[in-house]
């Protein structure tokens, strides 16, 4: 029991480290240097402070933890294969780039989290009665868990982002259809969707609109948006929009058909998850419910057997 408690505390500590590292230090639209914002704040107050005092007024994570991990990432990038960096960059894009960190910094967090896990385990070893051989075994296990924990966290972020976009697509396409039928252009309709909601899909639409405004061709911006999300439903939607533009088909009709298809796919996805539920429930039932039922049912019978055959077995 104590081991599981310690494991839970270590996992919690690793999650806290990832939260601190993954905290957004800049806004999406306006990237402001924290030192400049602090300096402007002190200037507005009329206080005369030095640069050192401004740096010390920042949180510990921004002063020490994040710069340390970034430095470790710069060092590890020199020894990391380029293919691994490209794959990690791709995964960060699919996850929405949480924390606005680069691939090298994220890869460095794996070693940092493993070090944190091992540090907590070493601290527990000095205050417990573990044998040194057991400590080495747990140290190896926690090192592996800490090393792969950031990757599992990133994968969960990707899945959560894709699920959120899949749920939001039918309603977003309905709004797009209404806006296009009302006379708005496709770009203006996407802007309305990005203003209406605050979710991953609206952020993706807003980024695509900004790219178009900066001079990128709309079909290229839509393709890049689909690549950054890697969702089959969104990819088919982008392909249908591009094809309707090239063939001159009515955009409102295409959007309405796509909306109906998205709702059907979302319903099929929900039904698929519902069909998998009984299989998933076997694990908790086998580990938790069935043993309790067996104890409740067999304990009275076991007590009767002990009362009946106890004297015989003791030779009475």
C-alpha cells in the first residue's frame, strides 16, 4: 500500500513538472516578454527598480525551471537524430503545441521527469526500510516510467484535441452553412465560427484565416490546417471545399452535405465506443466486483465448514 501511495505521489509530482513546463508563457496573438511586462508595470507605478529586482519578482518556474529545461534541450538537440526531432515536432503540432515549447525542450523534459521520479524515490528510500536491491529495482522502474510519462501525456493531449474537434465539427459546419447561405464568403464564415466558440476547431479556423490574410493561398492554408490536426473528418471536409472551388459547385450545398456526414460519423463513433464499453468493463469487474461477490457468497459457507469439520481436524 505504501509503495502505491509513493507511486501516486511521484506521478503527481511529474504531472506538476509538466504543467509548469507546459504553461503558456506567451499569449497566442501577442507575444510579450515577461521582463518587459514587469518593467512596464513598475514604470506605471512610478517605482524605480533594477533589472535584477524585476527578474527576482518573476515566478520560480520562469526564472529557474523553464530556462534550465530549455538549456538542457539545446544540449540534447546536438545528440538527437533529426528524424526524432521531426517526429516530436509533428506530435507537438498535433497536440496544439501545448506550452509553446520546441521538440528539443520537450525531449529534455523526459530526462527531467525521470530525474524527479528518481529523486522522490531516493528520498523515500532514506526514510524507509527498503533493501538496497529493492531500491535499485524500483529506481529502474520509476526511471522508465518517468522517461515515457511525457510521451504518454503528449499522446493523451493529441487524442483529447482530436476528440474535441470531432465533436465540434457538425455544429461548426452548420454555422458555416448558415453564414454562406446568408451571403457571406467562406473566409468570413470561418471568421464567424472562430468568433462564436473558443475551442480547438475555432482556433484552427482562426489560424487558417490569419494565414490567408498574410498572403497564403486559401487551399494551401486549409490543407495545412488539416495536416496540423490529422483527423479524417476534417481532411475530407477540406478536400470537399477545395474540390467545390475548383469545380464551381455551390459551397452551401457542399457544406450541408458535409455537416450531415459529420453528424453520422460522430454518431457511429459514439456507437463504436458504446460497443467497446462491455469489454472494457470486464477488467474492473474481474479485479474489484467479482472478488467482493465471491467473498460475500463464500464466507458464510466457509464459516459453516470450519464449524462442522474444525473439531474433526483438531482431533476432538
